[in-house]
């Protein structure tokens, strides 16, 4: 029976207790001591493709009789939020010496389960299933007829009361017959279709997912190196596994450019896991010795088309240094059920966003032109595209968004702000690079910061946490300046955050021609982007995605959720609305008249806008040297 707060409060008063009653969970706090009873044996059966169910059988050694609290991971690294999929955890049965032990869920922590271990038991047997999503409304689809993505946090429980790295695990997995896999885990043996991995601590296990598939390819990205780096690819169809020599060369350059940037690495081997699929959900999730990357199937086979998102692998790889090895102190939590603090995500994600794009250009994943167009698109967002950051919110506050919004769609994203610490962070670091160059006459750059801050202690593995003061101290070590104020002004202020462009010799301008970057993103997101003209972006068949707060479309009464049916009396399509904007710019008496549908109601909306189409571009400022081109030059 669920105890109500009122009943509990009355109970406390009846006992003559204090009038203040705290409702807290009853989960033992993690201690930094070894879990000495023995290693968790975690056996996962991942063969039920028809039902997309992972079946788990786990043996947990116990040292003594009494209460045992088992935790299902809640705070997921890389998500920076309490997103452990407890809603898909089912079928829990716990046994000791062959007898079922009744379990109870902690009243105030739905991720914690208590059992009473009887005298004489040396281990408990835990069985449960992870019911993976059947469609994307339920979460990421991770199992298809051709591939699967096994994340250990979804298919294991662990004892409360210990640091995750103090708990040893012996994992194994049974994969569908004939499938191959990639993972940072090291294989100990294989039998009867099961793969047994070498013992690993639970912290590293959760950091070491598996991509497995019917169609699989493994490429060596650093031939002959003492620290191997591989690209493991699974695909919907073998035809997507065709990789040209040029494409292989570019991915090898990615590894070398990252090494030149940091000068040290913090793994003994690294495995990119890449899914090329329309069925399995896309992904981008960093780990210390691997990364999960998911793109549409034609990543290699339609190389020219899908370039907008081609900084994915460089972004996730960069996290091995920034985020996994060096981590904001409030994110370096002892286990997966302790609240994470996200205050330094503007370094973790912001600088990774910065390097992900710069190194994409340095390695050839992007051309210089593609980089410049992309940075213009990013800069425009922090010039005119985030009225919420210009008015009520700041970049620092957006670091709370993984917990606030949990990546759910937002009604007015541009006004609410979201995970802006990524791209706003990128703009801030571009600004820092400009300042370092200015202070040192071009002798020092952000490459120096990267090397000193992230590229230290070659071969060291353990997380090296840092604080805001450490960031400031390192910058001061490169070039003395009031970096604390410099950063805080940008993090806590209201923008714009485009100063880095000017310091690198470029200007942000707008004209009526979309860049290839804008076109590529329109294609990727199936939308028409009129953010800087009408103040609206429109999805398939006229469905309005986002309306710029206080922009022309907003002030005319448009909002997300409406559908544009007709433009100036003709059926809506992407060209029709752009033609209407262009016509209204030539003739200020010409209205832009939209027929929109809102629920079952149709209405005519007139937008009084005559500024024409507007898309962001970069233009050289010849009074200053072009250091942006120097920044993205291969090392
Ligand atoms: Zn990231």
C-alpha cells in the first residue's frame, strides 16, 4: 500500500516527532570501497528480434544476509539527465538458493529495489527484461531485423552503496546467429553463440555499448598503431557498407588530426560504432573508448548529400578527451543513481561542438567552404534566432535543459532556449580563440588551450575532474587576462555571441540566397527555413515547426501546430511561400496572405513583411587577417 504524505505526517506527529517531515529515499549512499562479494555476472540474451526484447539473467554475489538494494541506472552519462528507461524495465524476479525473494520498490526512488537476503545465501539470481521501443514515440529504436544497439545500463542492475568503478562485472551476450559486432569490450571467449567478455568494472561496462548486425564491416583507422582505432559499421543493407578509398582516408585523417590537436590520448584502443539505418534510431553518444554514431543509411554512398551532419564522428571522438577523460566536477558522479550537475556543459559540449566542426574541416569531412557556411548558420542563431536568450534566459541557465526538457519537443524553442550550451558554447570558444590570438599577437590559440587542458597525462584513464576556476587558470597560463569576467559576461549575459567572427576577420551578413549549408539542413530536417525573414520554419505539407517569438509571423498570429494550406490564394508549397516573400519585397502594397488551419478552423492571416528572403553568410572583413581559415587548416 502506498503511504500518503498526509498519513506519514500524522504518523510523525503521533509519535511526538518533529513537525518537519522529510520524504527521502532509503538508498545507501555510494562509498568508495570495493564491492568485495565478487563480480556481477550479467548474461544478456539479445536474440529476440521479433519482440525486440532483451532478456537479462544476472548473478549478484552477496557478502551477508539482510537488505540488498539493487539499482537500475537512472542518470545516464552523455545524456546528462535522469533518462534511464525504467518504463521499459519489466519482469523482475529475484531468487536465492532457488527460492523467490519478494522485492519492494523504494517508496521515493522508482529506480531502487529492495530484497531481504536470507541467511546462508552467497548470491542472488536476478531476471528481468528490457522491452526496447517498438516505435520512436516510445524512445530510440535499438533493435531491428538487421542490427541492435546494446547499452549496458538498460540490461543490468547493480548493488547500491558503492562507487560504480568499485564493482566488478563479467558480462556476456548472446547475439542472433551469424551476427558480428563492435565494442570497446574485450572478448575472453565465445561458445554456443554467446560472447563472454573480459572482466571490467561496472562504470566502464556502462561506458562500453555494443553495436551488432547482420551486415557488418570493420575498418582499421590507424594501421600499424600501438593504440588501435577501428570503425565498426552495421547497415540496413550490405550496399551501404561500400566505402571508397577517399572516404577511408578522410576517416583516418580524423584520427591523426585529433592526435595533432591533443598530443595525447586516454585509451588503449578506440572503436567507433556506426549504424547506417532508416530503422534503428540515429544516435550520437560518447564514451571513453568508443562512441555510438547513427546516421541515415547513405552516409558513404551519397557522400555529397548528407554532409550537414558529417561532424558527428569528430564530435563524438572529441568527447574521449573533453567529457570522458576530463569532466566537469559536478558531472563526475560516483554511480548512475546520484544526481548529475550540468553546470560545465558549455565546456563539455560547447568546446566539443567547436572542435567537432573545426576538426571535421581539418580532416576533410567538410570542405573549408562547408565549414564557413555552417559557422555562418550557427552564428545567425545567436545573432537573431534566440530571442529568449536576448531577453530572459542565458547560456549558463540552458545547461539545466537536459533535466528540464529531457529532449522533448518544445512549443517555442527559440524563446524558451534549449540545449544552447552546444552551439552558443561553440561561439564562445571561437571568441576565446580570437581573444587569445589578439592578446599574443597570433602566437597562442585555442589549440594551446586544448593541449594543456585535455591533452595531458598520456595513457591516464581515470576521470580528471575540473571546475570553472580550472578553466580560467589554464587560460591565464596561456595568456594572462581577466578570463573569469570574459567568460561570465558571455555565459550570464544576453548576447549576441557573434564576436568571434569579427575577431577572425569575418562579418555575418544576410542576403536572399540560401547557402549550401542552409539547403543541406533544410533537406536533412525536411523543412523550409524562413527564420530570418518571415520568422517561421515550415515542415512537410505546410506544418509550422517553429515561429520566431515577436517576429513577423508571430505578430500576425501564426504559431507552431498550425498548418499553412495556401499562399496568396494558391496551394502551399515551399516555392510558393518563398515567391510570395520575394514579391512582397518588390511591392510594398503586396500582402503575404496565408490560409492556415488551426484544429478544424481555417483562417486568413496577412503578414505585413517586405524585407525579402534572408539567409546568413560570411563576408570577409579585409581590414583584419583571416584567422578563421588558419584555424581550420589541417595540422
Ligand atoms: Zn556531445
